[in-house]
């Protein structure tokens, strides 16, 4: 059975590294994996979406509305934006950080209030945490992506050691210690 994960965020947040890490790990576990990057206005500030599909045999890299088992969101407004892609029993794992989109910056709109609570009222399972705070604790605000992957790892039956090995293989050596710390903080360890 194919599992579908959408990684959504804002350009410049590291969602592409997150999808590369996840794809690498799942391949090493023997799954057929398709990763598809959909770049919106990804040059710093625009929406970025990555699909990660895995299973025994995956034929298409694309996830349609109502098919995502999990949405991993780097920013809570992005989680809300892609909600219709989630299966009825799906889960959202989101950073609680707010990054104002252009309409908010220009004053044309306001950032929605109580977004996590609104998401929860739809009946969706929401796992929300302040990944930016944990990334800073690990040593860099740029580690939000790995904090999120740490949180995601709690929903997989794959050992921490295998996740750490995948991080080792996907992250430059000089950032390895910081990213491994960020991963464990995301897991709550």
C-alpha cells in the first residue's frame, strides 16, 4: 500500500533537504520511493510543496486532493492552505511559526488567528510544535527542517539510528552534530 506525505513550506526553509532525507531513508528501508518537488514562487517567501510517495511499487510522484496521509508543514498557514489534500484520517505535523505571506505584508489581509485550533475543529489530527525554538536550541534557526523530521520520525517504525545515519548521508559533515541534535529535540529526546 502506498503512503503519501506532503511537505509544505515557504521558500528558503529547507523543505527540499527534508524531502531528500525522507526519500533517502525510505529507499534504504527497501521501499519504492517517488519524490516530486513542486516549486511555487520558492525564491524566499513563496509556497513550496514536495510530494514523497512510498510503498511496494509507486507509479506516480503526484499526490491528489484527499490522498495525503501526512502533511508536514514548516509554517501553519501552509498547513491550512493544503488541508484539502489530507485524507479524512490524516495527520498534520506543523511548526507553529508564522511567516507572513505577501498579502499580510502589504496590509491587504491579516494573518488568521487561532489557526491550530481551527485546523483541529476540522477533525484532523494536528501535532504542532515550536520548531524554530528547538532549532535555535540546537544551534541554528536553519535546522527547523531537521527538527520537523525528528517529529515525523515518531510516526514511523524506523529506528533512531537509521534516521541518524540518513542525516549523516544527507547533511554536510560540518553541520552534522547540529542537525543530529535538532533531530533529537524534534523527537522530544
